[in-house]
C-alpha cells in the first residue's frame, strides 16, 4: 500500500515514474514467466505521466505551478513559462473567474484576444459583460445596434441622432408623411 505519495513537476512536461519493490519474490514461477515475457530482470511498474499546461485564467509561477488568477486579474492566453496575471482594468472592464474579461456598460472590445477597450460613441448601445450573456468577451450591443462600437443600426432601425437608433416607423405612416409633405 502506497499512501501520501505526492509527485511534483513542471506544467506541460512528461515524466516517467518507476515503482519497484524488493518484496516481490522473483523466484516464483508466475513472476519468472512475467520477467521472461517482458524481457526484464526485475518486476518494476513504469508509469508515464503527462502534466497539463497552465490554462487561460491561470498563471505559471516561478515555482512551476499553475495557479488561478481569480480575484487578482486574468490571462488571455495559456502561459508556457513563468508569468503573471494581468490586473483587471476596472475603470472600463469587469473580470470573472480569472478567465472572462469584458467591457463595462458603455465600452466595447473587438474580441477576447485583446485587452484594448474603447469607449462607445453611444454609451447606451454597448451592454456590459455579464454571466447572463455567457460572459461575452466583447459585451453585447443593445437591441437595434450592431458592429464596431455598436455604432450601426440593425435592419428595421434608423438613426435618430448622434449614434442613436430607434425602430423605423410603420411603412403606412411613412407614406402618409411623404404625401403630407408633398401636398404641403
């Protein structure tokens, strides 16, 4: 029985561990057959171990461990050498679990590979990162908006002011307005 065995290694590396014991009787017929079949002079158990690398949301410590960034920042990519978590830019972003970082209301970013956040031209058009939208890395655009900085109006919406969109009026009322304008 092996108890309290702790193996330590560097993330993303492979190791070979060999277990042997002088308590195994090599003169027993079954053990001699095994040694002949495996072409060995003893009965060792060799185990190949592969340690996983650090994942997004973890940082690679100088001690060779992967530790979570939760509560201290985030990482955008898996680290393969010692590094640290990026601090959460709390002025314009929110960070969740060390993995998800996204804009606050009124800010936008292109994708989850950049830490560059831009202020939206219409702050009401850019919704914040939120657990309810599956931690969307770019945040979400409000209804009626889409595109870079949520500055474009979706089909069925029209511009009503500086970067503001509202639903298009009913076509019937548009025709009435055009006719009234022409008659006037």
